[in-house]
C-alpha cells in the first residue's frame, strides 16, 4: 500500500514538472514540446542534486515500465485510417521504413567514425 | 453521467487488455507480440465488431493520454542513471544522433513531398524514429496527425528489429557501441530491446541514444519542417 502511495506521489511530482515545462513553452513561445522541456529540467535538477533520485524513482520506473499503456489511445486511432493505409497511405509505410534504415545506417556510421577518431 | 460511465468502462477495459497483452508477450516473446501491437489490435477489433466509434473510445482514452506528458519527463531518470556512460560516449552519441536525425528527416520530407502528401501527414513522418511519447508531443506542437505519427513510430521500431543486422553488414558497421547508437536513434524502445541482446552496456548506450535523439528531433524537426516543407 505504501508502495502504491509513493508511486502516485512520484507521478504527481513528474506531472508538476511537466506542467512547468508547458508553462515555459507558452511563456517563451518555444517550439519544443513542454514535456521535453520538463524532461531537460528534471535531468538538470537531478545532476545538480537539487532533486534527489529517490523523490521520483518509483513513479518514473512505473511509468517507463508501462509506457505503452499511455499510447494505446493514439495507436487505436488507426481505426480511422484503415482506408488510408489500404490506399495511397501504403506508400508512406515504405517511405517510413526506408528512412528508418537510413537513420540506423547514418547514426551507426557517424558514431563509428567518431569512435575510430577517438582511438587514434 | 453516461459519458462518465463510458469513460470509466473504456479506461478499465483498456488497462485490462493491456495487462493481458503484457502477460502474453512475456510468454511468447516474439517482436510482433509486443503489448502495443496486440492491445491495439484487440481494441480495434472490439470497436469494429460492436461498431463503437473512435470518438466514443476517446471519452476514456483522453484520460489515459493525459499521462503522456509525465511519461516524457520520466525519461530524464534513465538518462540520469546512465550519466557515466553518457559522459564516456557523449560525442559518438551526439554526432550519431545528429547525423541520423538530420538525414532521416530531410530524406523523409523530400520523399513524402515528392509523392504529393499533405503537410500534416509529412510532419507526422518526421518523428517516426522518436520514442512514442515525444513523437506525439512534437506532433501536437507542430500540427501533425498524432495517430499517423504513432503508426510510423511502430514501423520504425520493427524496421530496426528486422533489418538492422542487414544494414550493419552492408555498411560495415561492426562496433557494438555504434550499433547500439544506430538502434536507439532509429528504432527507439524496440531498438533498445534489440541492442540488449548484445549486453547491458549496449542497452544503456541505446537508451541514451534514444533519449538524446528525441531531444535532437524536438529541436531540429520544427526547423527542418519550416525550411524544407513550408517555404519551398
């Protein structure tokens, strides 16, 4: 029971940081999503020891372990696009696949090149 | 009142289906039985059979969606936990993710634009290699179609699982660190699961690469979209 309470409190804490990120986004009219700003804030606060990992640990682990649940609403939206993917949208699947392989190849190649330079 | 009831039922049902899907995946463990695929599949079948519209489903769905924001924030924690590895491989990870993001988005925009797709759809394509919560957040900010974005994210994930070995052989990428960076940048969480097959260190590097490239995309995507999509 104590565990569940901790998880909930940690998530509320994460939610507050998310709200702060959103607030910063609108206040400064930024194009970076508020949640990503919140993530950067949390990372900075953790590394500078302003926030202790123990304050968010359990909530963060719970959310990350069950990350998928929160995206089911988005993927179920596919139901409205079944015709689209049966038609011209199919091409987009191929483009997405092709670009993914391109990303993997270029990221891998670029970092291997950097690693090679470091060793010399 | 009815809305509250429908919402409550959808939330409970979605959670139950998710938990079952999770258990099934534990037992089977194939890439195609990941909970997101099986639970989406089941829910769509149920909606189709009982002729429930997506809008009705979203009465409850929007509450589940509300946790996407804190989910992105929570990603700072694994990044913090792996900060030693982050420091050690900072430049290869940064350069790798920057190269992948830049090339992936530019080519994606170019191809989709040549094929004549509309702007909102092309925007949803730009975030395909990003972890799902960040991809959805970027699409909400830039005006993409979140559902399409989510589908493309799934395609990117499976692309990495099934074809990364071939790609690495083709381009002679044989360093384990570089391979993990590529998987994290290109195929997010599914890429990490693939990298984990090579070891815990590979999994951590992949996790860092995924988070770093998520931040990179949220900074670069708006800029590339404006440059390549809207102006010309």
